[in-house]
C-alpha cells in the first residue's frame, strides 16, 4: 500500500484537498461556488468560494443557506455528519445545488447515496497539505526512498439539484453516472 493511500484511508490526516480540475468541473455544472462549509485558507486558493467555513468556525454549527455548495467533507468520523447536514439542508430547501466529493468507502457516502445523482470517479490525485507533504517526504528520505502522491481510487462525486443532466454531461469524463437509488 502506498503512503498516500495509507494516510488517506486511515484518517491520520483530514488535510487532503480537492484537485483544482474537479473544482473547475463543479463550477461548470453549478456556475459558481457560493459556500464551502468544510474548508480552509489553503483550499480556497483554488476553490474560491464566496463564503467558507473552517474547522475553527465549525461549518456544522453554521447555516448553509446558499445558491450553490461545494463540499469535500473531512475524512474520519466527522465526514458523515457533514453529508447528513447537506442532505437535511437540501430537503429543507436551503440551497439550489450542491456537489460533494466523498470517499467511496466511508459512512459519509451512505447519507447521500439514495438521494443524489453520483459519479463513481476514476482515481483522483488529492492534493496533500504542505505539512503532510513535508512529513511524508521526510519519512521517505529517512528510509532512502521517495514519496509518491499516487491517485486514490474509490471516491464518489454526488450532485443535489435540478441540473442533473448537466452534472452527468460534465462529470461523465470522471466515471460512470448513477441516478439516486430512490428514483429507480
């Protein structure tokens, strides 16, 4: 198992950022990103949401009323709470569209699976935080090897909104598109 996959699947770090090309696809579907409720200043360099919440401002405790939402929930146990809130706010009508990138083997995925269009994506090369990158490179150097941030399989991209045909067109390049189970 490579180091990136080990850290990603073990929840040793919540600091894995969405690649800019995935954000560009989300903007193509939704037009903009008004709110990113699980972010930080580093990720905002390319996400550039109008508003965002950080670990310090606790996105789970905030209102997610917005036109569009981008969500890459933190990995670990808290991720499912973000996805549950996203679905509850969607059902209440607090936003028009949302796209969420969720690790495919997580409990977070279960909250959205029956209700959202989704794309089982090809391997995505997540962007590690600078601190994690430095740590992994240092560990590899001590072992006389190099660290490679390999793409990680198993992510699912979920869409909530009425523009699902556009989502399917744009994200088809990332993987197979599925309708929500409750629509079948």
